[in-house]
């Protein structure tokens, strides 16, 4: 199939259409498998490989995946090409094998390097040890390739994904690449030669010729200006302890002996002529301070000598005859994004400023030779894979055994930089990529598209069998900035208008981010088949971003069934009970309810029958048994308060009134479902749990973080299963309490009086379900009285009772008084709304209904 300008015009309206000339987009693409723009052939792929959805013939029933996942990153496939964030393909394979059958279609709308596609394809040919491990965990596993649709907003990401997933003739591939490098070495090997010296004496062979060594790398050092005498100070000379390899926090000026730190000095600035831009520029001054080289098999180190500086001057005078990118960074130039830092990006306004002249010569020659060949774009994969390691981002640490010292997720330029021999580095990259290639990849198994996930209009509804995704999270990574250097070599750039990130330069805050993520998850919901699953990997330390993601998932229509923490130290999942858990990686399992259930629910919305119908449907989707290190885990989503939260959220997202309070809900759970270890099960599930429970112990109760009134009450219900006096409870409570600054938390005695009962011995205990409803009504009355003060007041609320706001919002929702929710919400600090999932849910949905 061909990609023409006419076909480009048919998809140009789709959000995320990249920035670039049509001819460059067409040249970069390999249709139908990969297009560097919205792929117009996706539905053909679905038509060929997919199965139409028919609910009457659909017998798919799968619990959320809840086993431990621990996969290392030391794998040739994982290491073939760098990226800012990447999940090992074997970890993804576990999820794909659990949720899908061979030939099912898997979708990843934020594909990055395409590991989801690699995992899908490798389900046909796992290594022996992995296969044995999976078959022990999943006895009914079905091996065979899955099909994948991979999308990313970044043309760099989709280019990498395409190369990870596309097959090559490995021998021919290696031969062509090696020939290019050998030819470049013949022409430019002299740039990496240095005179062999011992001490300060040049060494000669027995014929009187100077012995030359082959440079492995050169260390460059920043030059600083002493704040005391204004003389230049070479950082390497004064701040690096050559014996220990440590960089000193404070150091002496080599001229006046003043004590300096990096914070008290300024970087040296030099005037230079930019041959590429044909103008003079100012740049941070760096000087070469050490050369590592080999003579035969022996390694040596030396300070650059006069000959080395002659070579640098000769290199600097070369007019590079081949194309290489000189684009302004982010097409802006100076101060080009949130990744820009004045301290180390001064003068680095264009792409080529991230590379030294010697490196640019090699890269430009490689690009020119690769583009002459029919599989040139697959050869350019070596170039993009080498760019970071060969850039000025490559830091140097004395005695470090790691060759690649890039500070991941940034464009950081260190004060000590290592300039590698570019041809040697690329030969190493060729070996790595060749070792990562497998003969089991097929162009028939994947399709790659470049667009925004917020508009997948070129993909059929209800056509996808499973979604695995690792989306951008807030301001964690500035993808379009980090990918720009790669994309400058590809000549096609990210259109970041719909990039879902928090970014000051782009004018995007948490609200814009959430709105974009809602649109993306809405598209995920549309294309996923009903009753199927989506797995979201989350890593962010902000509870506001975590709540924004949850709200986006729920607002799209998904129901969250399971959230677990990936414990990297112990390689296992643990339950999530609080937003403080977002400091670790989370795996979120969400499902799309069946259409018949949604239709039936909407007919019964706001009634008790509708609420219990949701609970029954939801319990079907929750894991029944989770084993962890020989014991059963508590499944938090099966506990009463989280079932109530799930029911509440589903009603609000569907615009339905809430049919009952928590106490009546808990009472109804007891009457309708089987309770085991504080969890609730359907009749057909409880026998399976009981069989396991007879043979295995249950893990300790989940620890509850006490930080506001709601979590205090939850903690007390657990604590007061055994009656205790106030004197018993108070010291324990104070140990657990981590009160939020804005929280107007009632006294412990008042919380006990409003929610619990006392016996004749003066001990507090949890009321039975019949009495809990009456207590809840009394407590709600008091909370609403306090909420009324917030409703009629003016100005920002600094200290308030969050539980009163929650209760007030709940009543306003029941009364369809959306304006009050928004009005009071606007009086709360913005971070409070964003960091409280309950308040955010009410506020966001109320705003939608009044058109804000």
C-alpha cells in the first residue's frame, strides 16, 4: 500500500497530526504497518484480524490479574533502544496472556517504544524458563501471537515502536550496517587518533614513527569563573578527587585559593562561530581534560597535548557536506521548554548544539549512507538509538563502570561530559540491536499509528479485546521536549497541542491535563469491547495527578476493579489504601461494563435495585483469591466501604441520584452477600474462597492511614471490634494520626460520640448495623449544619471539615443542586479538590452538568 498526499489529506483533521512536510512524513512511513501520521489502514487491520462483538455470543469472563510481577530490565530487547520510560515486555506478556487469547487485538495508545507490541508478538515464542513459569501460574494459558495496534503522539516513539516490532533479515541487516561504519572509519578514523605518551614523552616505534592510540573517549570539563578573583577555574582540576573519584562539594580556586562551590561561581562563557548557523554565538565554555585510548589491547589515559588540540582545530574547520538537523529547539529557540535550565542550557538553542563537531560528522555521514539504501529507515534505528549516548548529555564519573550515564527523563548537561568514539559506540549499538532481533516478528501482527489518543476516529468502536497502557502522568516527563532531538533527525515532529502533560511552557496545568486524559480514556472506552479489561500502569508522586487519573478513568465509563502497588524491592504487589501510596508504581485494572447492564442500570438508576445490580456485577469482576508468599491477601475492593465508594462513583458518573447511605448499604451487603474475613462474595464465589481459606492463613489486616475524619472513622471501626475505653484508644490514635493541614478535625471524643456506642463499663464499641443507620442520620444532620456555613459564606476556606463538605456535596447531588457544589468547591483550595478523589468526583461532574 502507498501513502500519498491525498491520503494524508483524509487524516489531516485528526488530532495529533504531526508537524512536518508531507514528503518527510511519507518517506518515514512504511504503510500499512507504520505511518508517521494517523494511520488510515487501521480498520483494514481490524477487519482482517478482529472478531466483531456480539454480546449474545460473548462468553468472556476474566478476573483482574493480581499475581506478583517482577521482571528485570537486563534483556537485549529492553536495552536495544533507550527511552524515558519503558516496561519490560515480559511483564506486559503476563497481562496479555491472562486477558487474551491468540489472535486477539491488543491496543496501547501511549505505546512509547512499542513494548506492548513486542509482548503481544512474543506470546508465540517465549523462552523456556519464562514459559515454564507462566504455565505454573496459568495452567490454562494459550500460547500464540496476539495482534497489536500501537499509537503515540510522538513520531519518535512510533518510529522506535515500528523498528522494535518489524522483522528484518538479520544477516543482511548486520552486514549493511557494518559496511557503513567501516567506510566511515576509513574516512574519519584520524579524528579518533592520539599520540601515545608516557608522562609527557611521546612514544615511538622501532622505526622512529610516533605510536598512535585509538581514542575510546574524551572527558570535557566546564570552566567556571572564580567569584573572588574572576579568573577561570577548570572544574576537573579543582573539584575532582582523582584518587577517590568523588566530586568535591567545595573546592579551592587554582589562582587565589578562595573556597568555592558550584552555587557561588558562574559558568565561563565563550564566543564561538557556529558554522551551521553561519553566525557568532555565545556558549558555555568547556575544555578537554582527559583522553582514554588504547594501543593494541592496552588502555592508557593522558591529558590532551598540542597534537590533540591541532586535531580539534582541524575538525572544527571541516564543512560537513551532508545534511544534519539544525532546527531551533522545540521550534522555539532560547528557553525552549520546561526541560530548559539556564545553568546548563545557556546558548544551546538548536539541536546540533547538543553534539560536538566530531560526533556530528560521524552521525551526518551515517545518515547519508543509510538513506541511500532501500531499508534506510530501519538502519536509522541505529542512529536514533545512539543519539543520547553520543550527545553532551553523556556525563562522566571517574571509576564508574557504566558506559551510559544519561540522567533519564531529562536533557541534563553535566559539568563533566564524556565524548565517546562515535564509530565504536555505534558498532556497540549495532551489536545490541542485532542481538535483540528475533525471527518470530511478523508485519502481520502489528500496526503503528502516530496521533493523539484523544481522537482515534480512524478506529472502529467495540473492536479491541484488551488495552495495556502506560500513559503520561502530570509533569513526570516532558515527552515532546525529550523526543525533539530524535525527531529532528527524522524530520517529523510531535504536535504537542493535545499532549497530555502538565507544562508551564505549553500553558497546561492539572485541569488541562485531566481534561485531555478524560478524552483519551473516553476513546479507550469507545474502542474496547464491552466486558473487557484495561490495565493502566501509573507512576507519579502527586496525589492530585493520581486522583485526576482515577476521575478520568471513571468519567469515561470504566469501573476500577483493582489497584495494586508494584513493590520494586520485594517484587510483589501490595494493596492500595491511601493516596500516599502513589509514591510507588501502581497497576490499575478497570473494565468496561457490558452494554446490556448499563442499559438496565440506567432504567433503574437511583433505586436500591439499581445499586444492588451494580454491586453484583462489580463483585463478578473482582478477584476472588489472591495468594502472596503462601498466605491469602485481603482484597480491599471487596470490603464494605470500598464497595460503597465504587457504587457511589458509578451512580455519580452516570448522573444518577444516590439511593442509600453508607449504613443502609452495609446492612444490605450483610443481607445479600456472603461475608468472609471482612470481604463480600457472590454465592458462586464464596466456595472457592472457603476452599483456599481452609488451607491457607489470611494476611494481616490492611493498615489504614489516618489523616482526616473519614479515615479516622474507618480506623476506629476496625479498632473497636473489641470494646475499648477512651484511655485505651487515644494513644493509639495519636500514633496513627497524620492530619492534613487544612483539615478541621473534630476531637476524638466527638467522633466517638457521633459514630459509636458505649457499654456499661464505659468502653466504646462499633454499633451493629441496625443502630448504625440511626447514628449516621444524626451525624449527617450535624455535618449538613456545618456545610450550610460554607454554603452561605464568602471568600476562600482555609480550615474546614472535609467530611462536612463531602456530606454536603452528596446531598446537593441528590437534590441536583450542582451550582452549590461548584460554588463551595471554588472556595476550597485548588489542591484540596484535586487531592481528594471524592470531592473531585462531585465537583467535576457537577461542573459538567452546569456547563463549566
